[in-house]
C-alpha cells in the first residue's frame, strides 16, 4: 500500500487541503493507485489461480482463490482508507493508516484461524497454492501501484510550468 499525503505545500491553509484544490488532487491520486493496484492484483491472481488449478485441480483452485481474495480485500481496505483520508493532514493520515493496518491484520488472522481450526477438514485448503497466489497477488498489486505512481504528476517534484506569454508569437507551446 502506498501512502499519499496531500499535494499542497505545508502551511496554515494546507492542513485541510481544500483551499487550493489539493484535497481533490490527493484523492484522485489515491483513487488512481487503488484502481491500478486492483488491476495488477487481479492480473497476477488470475495467473496464480490458473497455474494452481492446472497443477492441483479443485483443491489448488480453491486455495489460490482464497489466498488472492485475502490479499485483495486486505489491500482494498487499506487503500480505501488512503482515499478517504488523502486530503487530511499528515498526522491524521498516519493514525488512520496504522489503525487500518491493525484492523486488517487482525481480520486476516481471524479468517485464517477460523478456517484452519473450525473447518471440518483443515487439509482441504492447500497451503502452497494459498501462499503462492497471495505472494503473486501482492506482487501484482505493488508493481501496478509503482507503475501508476511513476506516471503520476507530483507537484513537489515537477518542473514549474510558465504561463504562456501574450507577446510570444508561438503562444507558449513546447518546441
């Protein structure tokens, strides 16, 4: 999960982020990362699920689906928190991120504990496809997020653009 913490330079008016439209931009960036992560995770999960189904049949298919679903739910909840708090100040984003992470880890541990201890046949879930599909799904999510983040424009690092000069005959266009 990538943490996006606003787009406006620090100052008294930027703690909310809405005074310069920075809150909207930060939310759009967080949504872009969410959708990119979902796309990458699903692409990688399909690969893992297909290989597991061919290699181990129904048992591998179900385990790979379960592992991919755990990762996607874990990541979507975390990135949804980032979208919700993208325009907030840095401390609020940090607190929300840490609380979300604690909740997600607890939820995942509860689901795995329940499956392995309450199921009638705990061996019905193949552990290798579960782990492999989870690892590939996380890798797909992070790779797609990294690619999307690479393509996002971040005002802190972009070169400043100059407004077109009315006396310039080219209209200020790039040459």
